[in-house]
C-alpha cells in the first residue's frame, strides 16, 4: 500500500502499530513473574537475576534517541521493520538460552530492537494522522495499548510460566513480531525527513547512547551499590560528562543527531519533564504491587497476574476518555487530572495493611485510581510532546518522550527501591516486627514518595506546559482543522 488516504487503511495501520507497541511494552514486565523459574533453570546467582529485566531496560532507554533519529533519516517504515526483526530474533535466542550470559545478552539485543521499533512506530502515527482530533483518537488507542501492556505483561507472564514454561514468555514475541514486519510494507506508507544534508552524526550518536545507557545503568545498580558509593557517583559523573559532550557536539554539527532548536518549544520541554516524573512515579508501582501481593498476601504468580486485570481494563477505558478529553478541553487539563488520580492511587497504596490485607480492600481501589490516572496522563503527555513538531523531526520527538519515560522509570525504581529497603531494614533492626510487617512499611514509604513525584508532575504541568498551545490544539481538533499552529516558544 503506497498511501494511507482512507479511514479504513489508517485504522488497519494503527492496529498494526498498536500491536507492535503492546509487545514491546509487555516485554519489560512479562519476565518478572518468570524470574524464579528462570533462576532455577539457568542457575542464576540471586544478585544477577535482576539483569534479565535490567539488560532490556538499559539498551531500550539508551538507544531510543538514536532509534528515533534513524527513523527520520533512514525511513520510518524501514526502521520499524528492522527493529521488529532484531527484536523477534533476540526473543527466539532468549527463549533458547542455555546459560545466564546467553539470556542476558539476548535481552540486551531485544532492548535494542525495541528502541528502534518504538519511536519509529510513534512517529509513523504522528506523520500519518493529522494533528487534531484524528491524531488524538489514534494516540488514545496507542496510549491504551501501551499503558495496559505493563499490567498485561504480568498477567501473561504468570499464565505462560504456569501453563507452559518460562521460555514461552520470550517465544511468544517471535510469531507476532515477524508477522508485523511482514505486513508492514502492505499496510504502512514510507516516510522520512526531507533534509538536504543527510550525513549521520556518529560522534553525537556515540556520546548520547553511551551517556544514556550509563545513566540508566547507574540508576538500576544504585540500590545495590548505594547512592553515596564511589561506583554510583562515578557512573553518574561520567554519564553527565558524556551527555555534556553530546550537547557540545550538537551545537557544532551541521547535521546534528538532535537539533537543539527543538527545545525552543515550551510545550515539548514541559511534556518531557512531566513524562520523566510519570515514569518515576508509575513504573515502580507495578514492581511494588507484585511484591506486596506475592510476599505479603501470599498470592501465587498466576493469582498475582490475574489481579492486574482491573488495572489493565481501567487503563484501556481511561485512555479512550483521554483522547476525547484532549479534543474537548486540551491536553493540559487532562494531563493535570491524570496526575492527580495517580497521586491519589499511590497515596492509597501507601496505606496497605501489613497484617489484615486483602485484594478487595487494599489493591483493587487504588489500582483503579492509578489506572484512570495512567490513561489520563499517558495520552495527553504524548500528544503534547509531538504537538506542533515538524514532520521531519517526528522520530526525534517520539524518541525524546519515550526516553524521558524510560529514564524516569529506571530512576524512580532505583530511588524507591532504596527507600523501601532502607525503611524495611530499619524496622527489622528495631526488632519489634515480623519480616512481612517490615516489608509492608517499606512499601508504604516507597508509595508515598512515588505520590510525591506525581504531585510534582501535576504542579509542573501547570507551570511548564503552555495553556495557549493546549487551547489551540483543542480548538483545531474541534474545528476539524488538519494543520496545527506553531508551538509557542
């Protein structure tokens, strides 16, 4: 299919892109439930088991900006297909893994494939659907699928691990990924930046990828090494130096990997800052809920996975509401409302019972609030991050907002895990409470700090995101206009 000029063709393309993003997102969480089985099968050292998750997160977060720019320069559909092939083959190799090193390496390559696919897919949506109501609806579907992917990953991980084998949490990606790559030439139109200078910024690519990867690595290892340790401080310092070098290179490059003029857009700057805080507050929520259900409520892996169903359904429902809300009210008020719901859900989670807890009284209610918040925030922050952006920079803008969320997720989990572990250790050393009670008090503190991140995100939404851009976007969407006004500086 050479063009997407009918609603039916666009809807089919959207289904393909959403399915791909669903697979990419669930892969960050689907292995969590399978970790004990993986550890036993491949004789993992306990301290190394987390690298099954971290290897994926590290390369995903580190290569997103590069993936987005490659999509703009080399062709968005071409990079979408390449990323899917890399992702699928790495999934196959991971499922066949016979050793700890083999599996971790395969997961790292999976993350690389995901970093190519995700910004390419989002930029295809940005260039295929006209800014306004049409794009809001498309990003509502995208947000519903991407948001629900985290919850669905835990559920699918439990089902596949219990019913088949841990290897199937990786094998399941292969037919889906290869099928999507095969269908792409027929369902998606090719597009790329029309820049005159098409030279590739190798120094910029190396410094930003190394800097982001090292930054994520420092965050995920901080809870083990300690935030004040020489190793953590050294890694963060080197990452900052690399990212500083990247900015210097970009200012001097004739054809930079990331033209810094893109940050003149106030709404883009604000949206990426808020996306970072959404990642910090929400990504760790899945981690701590899983631990609470399995270690305090003593749920099985499958029971814990099924308990995520209300959360997944709530995200899908609220993301649909968000796309309608952005068209009617603008992205700023919807994003603010979403962050308020997230904060309320996390505050409620900070009150879970250590001794008399049940799913109905301690997990269901805050899960629904958090689900509403996730849908109402994920969709408008993505719309805000690509609003008014020139088509030639769609991949870059998509890579930026994805990077902000991934780096935020890694940073948030590292900070909150440290806070939870410190609180638990203090309670145990006091000698007055059981291990389960101490664990729960650690979760309380982590959820409360996560609530603080969400509150800060809500405040910064009001301060950093342009109300004029939000109103203009809403007016254009309601009037059916297909061309966006320039973004306010």
